[in-house]
C-alpha cells in the first residue's frame, strides 16, 4: 500500500551574508592573519534541545550590535584591537523559549596577531502544550486490489491550536504491506487554529491491474506535531490488508465417470475468484469411498497455480499407479473441495461424486495426452522433422497414427498420411510414438515453404480412434534460418522411429 499525502524533507542551507560597507568582513571560520596591535574574533552558534532556533542571531561586540549570525554558521571579525572585549548574542535576536547557555555576553581576551574563538550554544525549550490524539478511527481490514482506499480520522485536542503535521509510521509490518515505512504529512489545512478537530488520512493501493498490493497485518502509529515542536503521545491501529476477503469456487469440473487403467490420469479443475489473489491450497475431504479407490492428500498446495491471481483455474490430478499386470481399485468416490488463502480464509465448499470404472477389452479408444511438433522447420533437401505423440490406451493396442491436412494454402504438405506405429506402441498402456518426415525433393530443388495445420489421430486394433489434436508448423524458405529441422513437402518420405 502507498499513502496519499506528501512526504517532504526540508533541507536548510545557511546563506552567506554580505558585510555592510565599512564593517568587518565575514569569513568561513578560518583564521585570518591580524596586523600588529589587532586580532581576529571568530564567533559560532548552535542550537540544542528539543527545538532549534531557526531565525538566526545578532552579534554584539562591547555592547554594540553587529552582524547577523546564521544558525550553525560562523562569523569572523578581523581588526579587533588587542585586549579584553565583551562578545555576545543580542537577547532580542533569540527566539521565544531559547536562551544562551553560559555567560552572555562573555569576556574574551584578544591577542595581537592571533584568532580568538567564541562558541555559543543556544538551548530551546518546547513552547505551549502538546496536542493530544483523542481517537483514531478507521478500518481493521482493507482490500489490496488496485485503487482500494483505507481512510482514517485522527481526532485531537490542542490548547494552542497550532497542530501542523501528522506522522504515520508502519511500526509492525512483517510482510512489508505498507510502503514507505514512515510519512510526515502537512495537516495545517485541516487543523490550524483548531483547539479540537479531526485530521483525515488515507492509504491507497497504487498497484496497476492485475498486480495487487501487499497483503498481511500491519500496525500503524499516528502522532501529531505542533508549531512548537511538541509531539502528542502516539496512538496505534492494527489493520489487515487483503484479509477477510475469502476466495470463492466458481466452477468445479470433475468427471462423473472415469475409466481406470494403469497410468491413467483423472483431472479435476476448480475455477475461482479471490479479491486478494492469495489462494494457496485446496482442502480435499473424502465424504465416501466405497472401494477405497483414492488416497487423497488432505491439503493440495496450489500456490504455484493461483498465487497473485484474482481469478483463474487450478487443477488436481489423480493417477493410477499399479504394478504391471494389476489394476487400480474401482468404485464411487464423493469428495468435498474447499479453497484456502494465505490468511486461512476458506471458500464455501463444493462437492463432486466420481465413479471410477474398469477399462478392459478392446472397447476403449486411445487418448493423445501430448503432441510435440516444432513450430518451424527448414525446407533444405535432406532435412528431417520429428513429431512425437504421447498417448494412453487401457487396451494397449495402438496401431495406427493418422496425420491429416487441415490447412495448407501453399501446398507444402503432400496430403493425409497413415502410418503403422504398432512396433512402437504395442503392449503399452501409456507411451509415445515418433514420426519422421524427410524433405526429399527432386535433385537441385528445395521443399515447398508455407504454414501448415495438421490433425493427429491415433487408432487401435479394434478401430477405435482417439480425439484429434492439432498443431501448426511453418516450413521456411530454403535460404531462411530454420528454427528446427526441415519439412515434408512434395517428395515426402514418412517413417517411424524404432521403439
């Protein structure tokens, strides 16, 4: 969170005075060589105590008012006759509540040809009565989405009516939700000349969507300062940014029936909304499991999928891991899903029932689980492109891979292809088949360039076909840099990889 208000740091610089005609010149405090019979007096002044005298002082020499002396500065008076002299600061030049420590004026002895230093310290006490914060009103929690505002009202009393500033410090902010850690705001427009009143203060989330401001608890310390430098006793308020906004499950996509085989996967998708963007886990509860099918983890970590997102989808996968020659258990399972955020806030739960059923025989179609196709390929003669198709098939009888031409405006691809992949896939419930496509044009030519969209389908021994999966590949001109291998144009030589 960032605060609305101005953070000002005032830098004071002492201005060098210009000596009046006929008066001693001012130097920077270095010794000045004095002629015979006269010496030099170097005078400095500094404030101490809880308040500084910022107006400067006037020097007196033997009772005569002389040059001005800036706070923290120095004045050099050359040509002072040797002997005793009274050097001081004019009482009228001291601010109210300020006094010179020690004698003022004080006697100094000036030696001919030498420099005598006189250092004054001015102690300034606080003036008037400090303000009192009577209450701090504001929220105990705040949203952390872009543009969110947390508004506070600091009620006060001040007999002097001279409140000038409000200081706000993030006294306890373990997650750095508030930035910067300290702000000093001029509040004279709201508080000046008031013996009792209210000072407003706001904190605004300045993040840009879809980013979020920091989330977590923070303790803010408020303190008022008046024109005399008096500070009120601090008052604190603890609030939580992004806390109290529970996530919500918007969609629960779980299959009603699933065929179970060794290596198969069941995926559950959970759509969510969360104003804070801090979903970290899914709590999974088994309501019933007639066949003791699942061994679900009670808390599925999903922060890598959901962290920082105010809306989206997380997935939970269940895999069938069974020894060769065995199958996973089957039955109906009822599950309850609850989203949990970083602060422990929970969504309303949603439930789903899934029937896990055996898949045997040759009645189950294979499934393409992954398709690896290069995005670009060259068209130089002899270059080879490799496609890899991952699959699952409970029957372990995949035999055919069909590659169908969906779009090929340049005629780069020769047409539909059907390849025997049984040597690679036979007996596998889960595996991969690889296909090579070789650029083999007539001598002295290259293959045709263009963008091709292909559809891949696996078929098993019983004729069951998988759902198709598509991919697009660009075959580059022969003189263009190829991102990968090459392509399959006219002159195609299809083949399969060995198992």
